[in-house]
């Protein structure tokens, strides 16, 4: 049974068994991001992270598009700057999207983004914060903000880590939009699908594979992979050794090793 995890205005968040599904739900604006939507996203990612019954999060956009980035109509309505040299309150508003992206990036459960249509700016960033990205041939990525006189801001660290500095520099200074095939070559996604049916089959296969894996081991290895980008090698290796021993001392490891050797399914396998 699919149950809503919370009531939101700009997104929907439901869970069907162990699978949470978050849908960006402003199809009339190609799921363009507003401040209210970004606040809902941060709350949703934290809600999923704290849900012990959730084992995978799937992100998708309504209406055939993932997200067209910031909503230009909203962004154009900037309030007057503060007087007397006060800190501009809009800085904190836009910085908050970085917190939402970090919340997505650090969700302990595996995250799968299904990308159709537009995925520029903030949409590009959310895809790069996901563990697995499934591309429809219609997917388009880019950093077009300089064409309109501003910049991609909070998404940059996550895109650089996903596709590298060189590719990001190219996209940043040309503002060109790339198709799904180039995004696949750059490593944005690991699956590319020609039809919606193929997309859904691939998603099911990915989720089924994830649900065969032990949840605490998955969370530990994901955390260690992420730490390699920000911690020195010695710290990562020390953490990895401690994590390995802690996991091996659990009954789940004994069960998993025995099942692997006997070619049977352990108790946590679903799907």
C-alpha cells in the first residue's frame, strides 16, 4: 500500500513498503524550483533519512521533466536590497538550497533519480547528488544561468564531483545544454533508456537489486564513498576498518556470509 509520508504543496512524498518516492510536482513550470519548494525538499530528504523502514528513495519529476532549475519568474522579483549595509537576507534564502542538496547527498539510503526532459541548473545538481541516475533519451542537462545574467550557485560542488572539473568548466563557460547521450558519456547517469517502458523496467531492476542488499552495510559503504571526497585517505581507511569490524560482529553478517556460501537468500532480501 502506498502511503503519503507528509503533506507538501510543491512535491509529493510517498512510501510503498520499503521504497520512498519523491515527485517534483510543478509540471506547469517544468518543476522549476522556488524557495518554498526548496524548503519542502530539504524537509523531505531529512524525513526519508530518519525513516528506518525506508530502504531506497526514488526521485522523479511530474509531467515529463525532472526540473528546469530555478523559477525565473520568481527570481526576477527580487526585493530591494537592505539599507545601511545590512546583510542581504536573500543570501540565506539561496544558500538554503545548498543545505537541501547536502541533505539529499547524505541520505543514508540509496537514492535513484529518474531523469526525463529538462534537468538544468538545480535539476542537474539534484541528479548529481543521487547514487544512481537513470536517463531517458529526452533528458537535457546544462548550466545556462549566465545566459540570463546570473550563475549556477549551490549545485557546483556536486556537479564537479560527479563529472570532474574539466567537464564542468566547459559547461559553465559555454552554458551549452547537453543531451542524454553526452550526459551518459560524462557519467551523470549509468543507464540510458529509449522509452518510458524501458525506463520503468530499468528502475524496477535497480530497485530490486538494492533491496537484495543489507541496509546497514549499504549505509556504511555509501558514507565511506562520500567521505573520500572530503577526508584524507588515512582517515577514510581508519573509518573503513572500524566499520568493517563492527558490521562483521553483527548477526546479519553471519547470516549473509552463510547465505552467500549456500547460494540462498538472507532474511533482508526483498523483491
